[in-house]
């Protein structure tokens, strides 16, 4: 006699059989199911559906074990010395730089690796040291992380003109619009910044814009933090001047280490407004002078995370050889395609759609992230906070808000530019709710789900089941008074 568990297992088997028929290429990634059982058993032990890989990659058990073995197998000291432990750490840093350049197929005679705390630290370094001046321009795509938007404060303080390049409704930008914004105006140093992949929508923007910018005399900062989680960047072909990244976005550990990969010719133009320990050959307290060290050390503030760098070669090897870059991409592509199809089919009883998905409909030039909102039975946006909280209670880890990317939020909600300008002229807004009212946001933001190498069909089925549970929901029934207020953009 079959019980409920057997019936559920039968339904799951039928669902997988149909999925495999539509997506036959998925079978080539079955080795990742074994890796999930061996290295990520905690996901199933905790009955957790992890859908926040754009927020952070997950480290594998064997990856962390290899790091612990290296860390505890020797003695590592501050690299600014010639003793044994110090020289050992210096060598570990050299190897981490070398492995990073190999991962990006970058010529070590053309590019350098500067260790920072994260991608944000790398972008701040570019902003504070770039030679902006009167006549300079800083152009940035409206689809950018706050850490890129922050560069505009450095640019404006030095007299540069700042321009945001708008997005189309599909959250892409027309190449003609980008080229028009990059038309040369004066010979002063100018910088163009954009993400290779949107951390909001997963949209992949053309790497060909790098060449277009260079042809017009611009330097290019390519934010690769989200892109490198699954995609490969070839710096022998595409040659941005500055590439910020966070290692944990790629392989989950360590979480406090990133870098700026910079072309040496562009690095030579940077002028740091200060110096610190580890960045000088010599300095004088009484004489009031300092002699900066050569790159990359001259751009690294204080002592880098010399034990964290031990995890860089281990993590890069893990994603290349254990997880497999092509296999991981294949798995995620099939799961994403299936998920988009399923979300498009979700309906309330009255036939209205249950979800609104932002950005492109298909998988072309799209990474492993989907930004969306739920709609109630009347077509009204459901506040993302109760959805996020309910997902957490059901063992589903997704993300809600504007993901530190206000430009895309302003695009999808079609905010009035005049409202945004008026909000900026007001006294400082102290809460997110004040900001929401000032710019007339219909809700606080969106929901984002993002997949990774060990995501599987059961994760997708659990998510679809959760979304279906909101069928015939009415937004007026939500009590959001007790939910935490937070800065969501």
C-alpha cells in the first residue's frame, strides 16, 4: 500500500523524467549530485534550499579541509620581513596572485593583482586614486552596484562630469546609447564603469564595450564580482583596465579577501591621496615625505590577509577541477531555463500571473539570477518582506530588496526622475520607509533567486511549490508593521 511519502517520491520521479526529456544535456552534470552529497551534505541535512549564490558562493567541505591542512601544516608570518614564516607568506601571496591571473588568462607582464578586503575595497582604490580633474568624465551604466556609484563622489569632488547611461525596459542598454555617451570630449582622463553581469537581474552586458571605450580614449572599470561566479573572463582578449572581484563570490571562502586586477599602464596613472604601512619604500615623520612602493604592494593598505590567500589557489582549483566550470554552467543553464518556464506559467485562480520577472525573458546573455516580485490576485505588487520571511520559515534562502543597485530598481519601478531629484534635495532620510514614500516606490524592492553549481531540480521544485502557495493571495491581508525596516537599496 503506497503512503504519502511514496506518492511524493513518485511525483518527483515523474517530474525529473519529464525535465530530463526536455533538458537531456542535464544528465552530463550528474557528477555534481555526488559532490553535493559529499561536500555539501549540510544543505540536505538542514533541509535548506540555498538560492543566494549571487550573494555568496558556498565552500565545499573538502575545499575547507584542504585550507585547514595547509594553514595548520606550517607557520605563517607577517610578510613584511625576511624570517622563515614571513618569507613563506610572501611566497603564498605571490602564488595567489599568479593563480588569479591564470584564472583570468591575464598576462603577468600586463596585469597586476592588488589584494583588498573585497570588490568594494578595490573600487574605492580606483575611485580615490583615478586622476579625475576638470574636463574629466565618469560614465557609468545605470545598472551598477552602490560601490561603483560611490566613485562619482571622488569624480565630482575633482571637477569631473558624471553621466549615468540609462537602461531599456529589458534592463539592457543599447550599444548605440553607450557609444554616444563615450564620444570623446576633451583629453582629460575619463573612466567608464559597468558590470559584466548585473548583481540585480543577472543580465550580462557586452564585453565589447571595453574596446569601444578604449577606441575613444577611456579607461574601463569592469565589475566582475557577480560574473565570475560561473562565467570566465579572458583578459588576453577583453582588456578592461580595472577588474574588482571578491573571492567568496567565486568559491565561498575566504570571505574577507578580494582584489583589484589592473593593467599596469592604467595603474601607473593612479595617484593615491594617502599612504600607509606596507605601501612605501621609506617615509619620514620629521621630513614630511614618503617614497611609494611599486605596484602591487604600493596599493595594498597595511598587511594583507596573508593566511586568507592560502585559500585562493585551493578555491580556484576547486571550482575548476572539482566542480568544473563548464559542467556547472550547463547545470545552471538547464535549471534556470526550467525555472523561468515554470514561473511564467504560475497563475492565480482568476488567470492573473502570480509573478512579474524583471529583465529578459530567455537565457541569452543572462547569468544565474532572476529578479522578480509576486503579484496578488488583483495584480498588486506584494511587499517583498513578508515573502522573504515566509521563505526563510520554509527553509528557502533567497534575497529581497534592491541589492545595493538602486539604478535597476528605479528602472523596473519607473520612478519619476523629478521625485528622485527632490528626494536628494531634502534633509537626510533616516529610514528606508521615508525614502520609499519620498520617491513613491510601490514596494521596497524585488526578490532575487540565484543558482549555483550544486543547485538541483529538487531545489527548483521546492521554490515553485513555495511560490504556488501565494496563489489567490491579497496584498491587503499582509501585516508588515512588525517586520524589520532596513535600507533596501
